[in-house]
C-alpha cells in the first residue's frame, strides 16, 4: 500500500471536498490497470490518501531513461493496457482528463501498467454522452486535446483518446510530445493551427494508422477507445486466440526495466 500526504490549511474544506469527490467517483470501480484507491484519513494539518502501491515507478521515468524510446513491441503492450484502463473509466461515465506518462505507474517487474492520479477526473452527466459536456482548461498542455482549449462546447471522452496517443509518442521517443517547445502557448498555437505531435518515421504502418485515428482535430470523428481496442496495433498476444504474432518471442522475455538497469 502507498500513502500520499496532502498538506492542508486550517479549515481547508475545499481540498477535503475535492478528495472526497475523487473517492466518490471511483467507489466500486476496480480494474487491473487502474490504481486502486482505498480511502483517506485526516490528521491535524495533513490528509493521508491510501492507495495501491506500484513498485516500478512511472511510465514517464521508464521512457525518459532511454535515449531512443521503448521498443515498439513493448509500446503496443502498454498501449493496450492503457486503453483497457481508459475503457473502464469511460464505461463508468468518467473522463480522466490528465493522461500522461507521469500519471501511469508500473508494477510486476514493469509488465503491468496502471493508470492513476485522478485529481482531474470527473463523471459525465449523461453516461452515454460522447462530447461537449465538460468546460474549462484542465490537464497538461502537451497532452491536451484541441477541444479543451478551443471549443466553447466543452469536451468529453474523446479528449482522453488524444491524450492516449500523446502517451504513445512519449513511449516511442522517450520525450513528452512537442519537446521542441518550452511554452504552453506555443503548443496550444500549433494544435490550434491543426497540427499534431510528430510521429517517429520508424513506427510501423499499424502504429501510424493508430495515431492517425487518435490525432483527429474534430472530436466527433476521432476514434473511440472501444474502436482502438480492436485496432491491429494493439492486437498483442495475451494468450487468447488472436491473429497477431506473439508480443515476446523466445527466449523468455526479460523485463525491459531490468535490461535498462543492467546496461
């Protein structure tokens, strides 16, 4: 179990309410690729949040520790796990709104990915609604969908899809999207002009097609998570019947994090 300590100001009812809302959103939701939140306690000027412990650090740390990014076969595996986590949230009417490598955690020797940090997450008013329900700029600019800061109609589940694609870029390159820009204003300008993060030329045709389905500026035409889960890019061998090649070939897979530590 892990514990997150949140400092409180005297009579800080706003922070307490925010955490209570976060816990309420995820009450009764359990998924192998979501960090489990167990509860909170308040002691004097601190709030203690108890959650599942992920012992291999963050996906951001793993990706940035490489010079050229993660191998595509590992990116495919992690992308599928991330999509399964987001699909669970969307199925419960929840939009994460801050999907990025720093909010994704690894466990089981780096073989299992878990999406966490739900501070920006919100439950949609209508369970089946796809777009236009949420207003305000939230999240991290480099991973942010265009409709979050462009559209007066708000945003919905489709914003998470754009962010998932940004995480794929982060894994492939070892850098956050738009690494050439230091300013959030520059990033928002580029996205507002209809641009998307650069995609490595070495990526497979399936990978390019997957990202093209995500980086669609009109959110109404952007792929859904359910559609992406059926994409060949994430049709990795999970032991079930599938037409793709096994993700890891013999000899048995050595966890990539251990390979990094031994290099």
